[in-house]
C-alpha cells in the first residue's frame, strides 16, 4: 500500500519535472512551440492546466507502477519509458475528444506528426522520470 502512495507522488513529480521540463526544453531550443507549466484554467473550470497535469501524472503513476513494479534491471526502465509514451499519449488521444463533446473515439486527426512526436517524447520522459524517482523512493529488495 505504501508503495502506491510513493507511486502517486513519483507520478506527480515526474509530470511536473520530466514531462513539463522536456516541453520547456523543446520550446527553449526551438524544437517545438510548446507551453509548459501553464497557469491558465482548463475549460473554464478555474483549475490551472498544470494542476490537472499533476493530478493525471499522479494517477498514471499508479497504473505504470502496477505494470512495471516486478520488472528487473533495464526492463524496468525501458518498460516505464514505453508505457509512459504509449499509455499517456493514447489516454490523452482518447480523453481529448470526449472533453470536446464526442462520446467515444480516439482521434489524432488534425495533429501534425511532429506534434505527436513531441507529445510521445514528453510522455516517455515522464516514464523515465517516474522510474528513476520510484527507484529512489522505493528501491528493490
């Protein structure tokens, strides 16, 4: 049980530090025009985008931890990176149309390939950050 609390915290930190940090770096290096740590409210809820991202990062931390916690050696890190990139990007592609009013569906139409690549890289950075933070908070026995 205590490991899942650590996973929640690690997911939150990984989202704010690694995911948003890589987006910030991409913006500074002119690789992509991105916004990181946005204080704007999401869909008129009054809750900042960065707070939503932190919450989702924490919740995804529980999912990623439950899937990689038994992996060993490099498989732990590689698994977390792949799961971060694929699960978070797929989850966002599935949830975004729903927030726009669609009942079901995954839509990547209207996104440029380089934008999808940036999102995959940022979410993979989340996975790596999560794995590193969890190894620090909860080392293997």
